[in-house]
C-alpha cells in the first residue's frame, strides 16, 4: 500500500517534468551522444559512416593546424577573461563611488556592447579596422600617427590582438555588472572600519574587496573562459580565421572541417576535445578559485 501511495504523486510529477526531459534529450543530450559516436567514425555526411575507433583523435594530436588553433585560443583567453575581469573590477569600484543618477547612466552606457549580437559587432569592427577608409586608421592619420596605421585584420602579428580587443570591449560591461552586484552585498561598515584604521584604498581593495568578491570572480572566470573556448561568431565575421591561420580557433577549424571538407567525424572529434577542455577548466576554477569559507570546509 505504501508503494502505491508514493507512486501516485511521483507519476503525477513526472507528467510535468516529461516535456522538459523530452526537449532536453532531443536537443541537448541527443546531439551530444551523436557527436561522440560520430567522432569515432569517418563520415562525409552522405555515405554510411565507417568506424575508425580512436583514429580521428590520434590524427588530431598530430595535426599542426589544430595546435595552432589551440594556441590562438589560449591567447584569446587573455582578452576574453583577464582583461574584462580587471576592467570590470576597476569600473565597478569607480561607478559605486559616484552618485546614483550618474551611476545608472554610466552603468547602462558601459553595458550596452554586451546586449548587441557579437556577430553584428564583428561586422561593425571589421569596418572600423578597414585599412583604407576605417575610422581607426583615418583618426591615426589625422593626429599625425599615420606610421602606425596598419591593416589590423590582415597583419600576421596584430590580427589576433585586434580581434581580442573587441572581445574584451564586448565582455567588460558584463563583468562590471556582476562585480557591482557583488559590491552591493558587502557590508559598508567593513570599508568604514578600514578607513578609520588608516588603511589606504589599495589596502582596502586587496584585503577586503577582492577576497569578498571571489564568488563573483569565479562566476566571471567560468563564463568568460567558456565563451573564449566556444568563440566562433566574432572571429568568423571579422577574419574567418585568417590571415594564414593567425586567428584560427578550434570552432572555426571544426566549421571548416565539417562544412568545407565534409570530414564530419574529424570535426566531431575537435568538438569533443573542446568540450573536454571546458570540463577541465571548469573543474580547475571550482577547485582553485574559492572563497575562504569554502576552502576551510
């Protein structure tokens, strides 16, 4: 009798959960499982897949273009993660110290790039970087710095930093809002007590603000690192991985393998390696970036 009494509410709840589970299985879990299976095959999208075991992965780890993409992605992480994080903390501290009306206007203005689709921003910045008529080079020539007016997206050295600078500009407003939220939950009496004790602003930031913002720092790191590993639309609209693989990233390489070369099994292996890297990074951030109260436990 007890089993039947317990089973009725469980079945009733499952009715409400089932549509979500079906959608999750069809559009999330199913494609993930399919990608894993396809990564062990050689498939051109038309003929039947042929099983090759770990052949795609073995070939991948001897693929120089793949390692070039990983190296470029590691450089982009500095622009996607560290630069927005540092700018976000500094701007959050500055904005919190000004009046409410000006604070709202500045916060809205600085957050605006993040509400725009990154693909659209990529097209806009491609025009801004244009070496012939782009406003950046034209402005440099007007102020007498025409010698450093470069073909930014066509230069082997500066193409990747140029794309990274746009990514930093895109994400710093998001980071700033997260840190402003974190600053609002910190008790103001802590700052007042530190000032009474004669602590300098830098000491207050290092000893009070930064440790208490560790939960927000962890969230920002997780989201921006994942975004950097998944980077595609911004790079694709600005450079398509060029010039000569200077801005090639794993997702662009995966796109080329699948839709240009019809090597879907090999492209799926690139996707699986990217997913594994995301899991490893997530674990590292959760493991090493923890508030002191969590570390004590």
